[in-house]
């Protein structure tokens, strides 16, 4: 009983409890939103980001400065209270769900460490600060006519594989079927997910230079685009062979999740071999002798 009372008197206990409650509220609201596209787009990404941010904070728990002033605590508590009050109305706005984690981390940072200590949470703020910018990233990808690029990439893959393939605008034409590449098949969602994963990779694993960090982010987005183009090429082949059930599986079923996992696995493998793998030790036999 005394141990329980001691824990209840510690600020760390209440901060952890508040974080857990906010995460539960955010994910529960996402799970209940009436817009399936918004829920599918944000739930998995938000869960991944919450886990990564929790890991980053937990690693630094012994060095965090937990000391806040009255003004910072008032502002932080006000932000958290505003989030909870807005949550009671069951909002359906995508901007609210994307901003929720950033405001929550900002409020918790002010409540726990004050204005001066807020710099300790810059990684977490950057990670969650990207979510509200999601519509801008999506708009930027749409401005480069991503469906056309996806159709061109899928056409090249099929042509290189020996298929009799032609392209007319956004349509892939095979002798026995065709596939049209529009917004949902352009890979915007996959590319944005890979972008967030690359940002997490850069934040969690120290790289030697800014150039490597930019390369990692660009590589992740490129992998997301290429894997999605391969999925479109596969669906064109399935349509050509009249495999309707298989087409539906890879188009809207769990098959699309398999390609997302392939993209993450490719990026993880490249990241490991290029940046994280420790250099192999040089044996005495390979060491040049001094003369």
C-alpha cells in the first residue's frame, strides 16, 4: 500500500497516465470516425508515430528535466483541457485528428518541463508536426501528376517483363484487359507512409550527415512509389487473365497491405546495409605489414 501511495505522489506517474489517456482518446476517436478513408489513412500512421515517440521519450527518461513554472503549466494544462473538450463533440475533421498529437505533446511538454525545457521534446514535436502538413504533402505529390507517372512506371515494368503492353493516358492496355490508374492507385498514401517512416528512421538512428538524412527520406518515398507501381502492374496482369477475385484482393483487400509491408522491408534492409550495419573488423591477415 505504501508503494502505491509513493507512486501516486510522483509527477512521472501522472504524466505517464496522462499520455496513456491522450493516446487512447486519439486512437479511439480515429476508430469511430465515420470517414473510412480518413480512419484508414491516419490510424496506422498515428499508432506508429505514438509508439516511436514513446520509445524516444522512454530512452531519455533519466535525463529529462521535469520542472515547470506556473505560467507554462497553465498554458499546457489549458491545451490539454481544450483537446479533451473538443473530443467530447466527436469531431470528424481531418485537421483536428492530425493536429491532436502535436498539441498533446506541446501541452505535455509545457506541463512537464516548462518553456525552457520544451526544447527537450523537439524530435517529438517535429514528428507530430508533420501530420498537420499531410494535405500539403499530398497536394505537392498531386501537382506532379502522380497517376501518370505511376502508369508510365507500371507500363515499363510490364514491357520489360515481356508483356504486350500499351498505354493510353492513364490506361494500361493488354490484349485481353485494361486497368485505369486514378487517384486511389497513384500511391500517394504509400509514399506518405514511407515518408513518415523515413523521418522516424532519421530521428531514431543518428546518421553522419544531413545529406544522408535527405537521401534516406527521398529513398523511402521512391520505394513507396516503385512498389505501388509494381502493384498496379500486377493488377493489370490479373485483369488480363480474368482473375477478378485476385484483382480485388490486391486492389482493396489485404494484398495492398502486403505491398506496404514489402516497401517497409525494402527500406529497412537498405537502411541497415547502408547506414546501420557495423563495419566488418579487419583481420590481422588483411592488415598490411609495416616495413
